[in-house]
C-alpha cells in the first residue's frame, strides 16, 4: 500500500485524477441545517471509480465532535462540595474529532463524518477540523439540537475526569445514512469508530465497510453499555483501555494474565484483534492465535494533560496500519504520537505533526 513521504504531505500532491478529484465549486450548507463543505484551503473531493495509486485511500472517522469545557483544579470536589477552578476555557474535542485531526496532522488524507449543532460550538469544531487538515464534506449541521459538549476536569498531575453531554452526536443522525456517506466509507483505506454516537449508525458504517473489504477499528471509549453483537461481528480491531475492557467483558483487568483472559472473551465474541491501551504501562496488540505484541510507553518530558492521548494513539495506529507498516512498527508510531500529545494541554491542540513523531522515533 502506498505511503506518503513526510516531505510530501498528502494535500500537496496532484489530485486531478484517481480516487479523489478536486472539485472547484464549494457550496455552503443551506437552510436550517445541512452538509458543511470544506473551505477553499481544504479542497472538496468526490469519489470516482478509478484509483490513482499515488493517492492513498483515506482514513474515514465516523464519530463525535464536542466542545470541551476545560476546568483546571487541584483535586476533584467531594460530594456536596464546591471548589474553585484555576482556569477555564472551551476547546474543540470529542473522540471522533480528536481522531480525525490526528489523522490530518499526521499528513494522511482524512474525512470526518459527524453531526454538530447550528451554534457557536459547532463553528468552533468546524474551524478546528479544517485547521487540522480534515475534510468536512460529511459533517452535517443540525438545527434541532445543540452541539455536544463535555466538561473536562483537569487535575494538576495531568489526569482528568470527563462528563459528556451527547447533543447532536446522539440526536442529530438520520435513521439511515445516505448513499454518499456510505460510499465514502466503502472507498476508505480504514474506518475509525467510537461509542459516542448511536450504535445504529456505527453498525451501518461497519457493515458498509465490511461489504467493501475495508478494515474497521472500534475505539471502545464512550457510552457505558454493552457493544451490540451486530457491531462486533463487523469490527476488525477492538481498541479499549483496561477499564473499558473490564466493563465490556465483566472481568478483571489488573494484571496481564487477567487482561489476556478478558481479551480471549472478546475473541469468542468474534473480534480477531484487540488493541489494549494500558496508560503508563504501554499497550498490547492481541491477535487471535498469535503471540501478543507489547509496546512500552515512550516517556514524555512532562505530562501536562492526558486528554486525547488514547484518541491520538488509536488514530496514529490506524494511519500507520493503512500505510502498510508492520504491526510492531504501528504500535511504536502510535506510542510516539501519544507521548507528544500528553505534553500539550487540550485534546485537538495537542495532536502532533508527522515530522515531530518521526523526529522523536529517530531520537530514541
């Protein structure tokens, strides 16, 4: 599979032929809500049947977009207690948007499919996505519900606690995705899903991807509910952290042996590969019938904010995977990206550029 040299970002390549054709007419969303077209500096593309081998198939991220309301605190409040925050600010985030921007910042062609409200928070997210090099042709505005948002309580040690309000992420989708949305999925190189949008949408996307032979990664982060069997059967790689793995399987995940047993249960449910994120303990890729591949963390100079680190890891792994790198190299690339992410505050603002990731890998 073709890969892109870091010296030649994908958006600098010729796009006059092949899978992506540059279209010069850009339309704004019409009426009370509608499809958001990429701005001129991020050209709009349409799918064709021919394939240009010099242009890799895109990463397609289908998922959530939130306005993250950050408050910096020394500690979490106790029950019934009111405490003061050091600072507060609102930044673009959401697991889907985070992962899409990560793909764009790593110089890989990336589409984001999602829903935002017709409000200031929606504009904040659109600007952040386009600023990260993400194509937003499949991002829709809806007028009936507000943009999703989250309250991120960031403690002084860089750890965080998050409360999510779904908004348009959960209530802004149609019952059935339209053909243009499913077509971009079928023409993807890889699809990334999370659990901050309705399972019914994830199932439609996963089925469309499977029908076209497109691999699907499901990040298990999001709603605290069992993953539907209909979704799992169309997922190629399930990517939980240790607490999500415990919740999904009902098993303990404190030791490597316990994690291995929980992963075996995932295999029984039909998922052949499970990529487990272990925070400070690194990550492990379990492939059914093969030895696990372990990856230690790449130490960060200073941990400022872990928000978005898991999203960075998953998206960076997806980019390396679709570029055809060996799995161990995919894990290492993802670990380097996550190491850079935690050194910057905010989720989307912390997504690293490809050159920074490669420079870090070269230095260790």
